[in-house]
């Protein structure tokens, strides 16, 4: 039997849990990190954004973790850690497909959207091969002296005077952990939601989607095929494959994220109910038949993850009705999830880690901590509602691509504005994507209502959104003559 006394117990040793443990350690607290599994492991949720990388960079300086700095941009990552697999992400690219028809590029790019997020490869974002990245951060936590127990099954969490007690089993070894504070970094593991019987607020979410995905090798790039279909890649602000590449269609979308080792993460986010008596492989084949231009490059691709089997999920969306209490908190990735569309997940979780570490830094062992955690919960709930409205609106716009483009501008305007504020160090918004701004929230709700009104044209919706995002629009979004092509202006 091993007895451990900790200030902070962190459940889950993905990138979020390991980073949280490292920040706690640097603040002089005593963290313990526990995970039911082990590294390396297959995980998706791989695409970063400028906000995510600016937070990593800030952690490096603020918490004296200089080894984090090179991981904040593609160029420095490749120079410093060539052994850690990543991929180049210059921005976001979207292509609208019609069922049963080859993709037909339009001269005005009306069925495309490209939004750049960097000047070039050196300052670009990255796709994280999570098997490598998560394992590396766990190793860094151990090297910093954080007690780490993988392959550990935790039992019931018991509240006691001054904190919590939990027992665990790691093979034949038993351990008891007494902790003042508990952080759930388990993602969809749902540890604190179960232990504290937190209310399930999934029914409040508008988005409904499920996943079908894997990792592939030998998948040809989209750009040569696009050019062969008559497209003009020279009009694009960056190579469309060096991105979070989205193939959208009525009923869902496919992502493609390319890593430098030849692996591509690819999968569908689908709005249809889970089919009965149809295997994941058969469903994939049906989708390929429906989307001939998407299917063509997959003819030569090979599925390599999960023993060569596709992974299929039920509904992806999650939300707890309460994300924090006086001596516990769920990181955003554990408290809720909407969809991978627009790559909000990693950045949102890093915002939560930043917020929680700030509360510990300012208010540990003070009465003010409880009030700060109540605000942590309020901000998370506002953020998940904002992301849900943007993503659900984008899904509804898949049928009429111009409307989807309009709804995405709520994301891009607030993301670019927040990035600018972080770079300048002035007026950094309290909430991720300015989600607690009442005027913005009201405008998003009005845009969603217009989206559902069949009498509102795509042009009218675009005009409304352009006016709504004007206070945040530093990227020239919705600009006349842009033809859905947005270079980086940062």
C-alpha cells in the first residue's frame, strides 16, 4: 500500500493533464498525476490554432518551462524536436461537395473557403500526433518530479475535511491519495461527472454529430486533384492541404490532417443516426460512393490505426451542468465537447488550464478561490454555448455553403481578434472567443434564427453577420471581392 499526500490530484495524463500537473508543480503545489491507460496511444483532437500556440508560449515564460517555447510554432518545432511527429497547419480550408457528383471548382470560389492563420511555415500552427505529443508531455512531468501513475484504476472519491481521498489499483499495487483539490483532465472519461453525480446538460446542445475515423498512409494530396478538376490553386492564400482540410456536404463533413511522417488523420463527422446492421467499413464505402471526388484519393490509401479497423462513435456532444466547485474542476475537454469543426478543442482546453492555474496562483488557500471557481464555471458554460451555436449554425449551412461561410465568421472574427489582443498584451478577453460578450451572443442568436428562416437569403445573412462582427473584424472578413480567400493579416 502506498499513501500519497497531494495538493492537486489530476485525473488523466493526456496533454491537458500533464500540462496542468507541470503548472501546479511550478506554482509550488504538490501534484499527483493518474491515468487509467498508458502512453503512447491513439488519440484524435490534433489540430492547433494561433490562440493555442500563444498560450503554450506564455506558459513557457510565465511558469519557467522554456522547453515549451519551440512547440508553439511549426518552424521551431521542426528545428528543435524532429523526433516528435507533427504536421504543418497554415490555416483552414473548406470545399463544398454535392452528393453523387464530382467536385466542380467555381471561378469565384463560391464553393470554397480558405482562411490563413500564419505568414508561412515558420510561424505556422501544427497538427499534433497525439501519441507522440502526449507521451512527451507526460515524460516532462515525470522529469520535473511529478508523481505519475499510469495503468491505474481509481475507486470512489470521498470528501473529507480539507479535501478528498481516493484509492487506486495499479496492477498488484494499491495506493491511497489524499488531495486538497481534484482536476478532471480525463476528456470523455467522465471521472468527476460520475463521482460527483454532475448534471448531464447534453440536451441543451443544438449540435448533433457522430464520428467515423482513423489514421491512413499513402493518401494523395487534394490540391493536384483539385487542379485537375479545373481549380486554380494559385488563388489560394496557402497550399490547401497544409491546413485543417474540410470536405463539407449536406449531412456532415470530413477532416484531413497531414503529418510529416506520411500519416493522415481522416474521418467524418456525421449528422445521421447510427445505422443499424451496417459495419463501419460498409458505412465508409457508402460515404465514398456518395462523394466521388473525396473517394478518389482514398483508393490508394491504407488504414493503419486501431488494428486496421475504423473507429465509429455515438453522439460526440457532451456537457456537464457544472464544471467547477470549491475544491474541484473539470478542464474544458472533460466538461464538454461539441465537434472538431473549426478546431476549437485544444485552444479551449488550454484557456481552461490557463484560467485554473491563474486561480491557484492568486487564491490558493484563500476564500477567494471558491468565487474564482464559480466564475470558471460561468465562463465555461458561456463558451460551450457559443461554440455550440457556431458549429450547429455551420452544420445547418452545409446545404447552402454561403450560409455556412457566414456562420463561420463568428468563429474567425473572434479568434483573430483574441489572437491580436494576446499578441499585443492588451485587453485579453476573459472568455474564449469573447463568448461572454452580450452583444456578440445576441447577434449570434439572431443569425441562427435567420439561418433557420427559409425566407432569409444567403446574401442577407452574410450582410447581417458582417455588421454583427464589425467590432471584432480585424481580418477583412465578409469583405466584398474577397471571394472567400483570406490571407493572413496578423
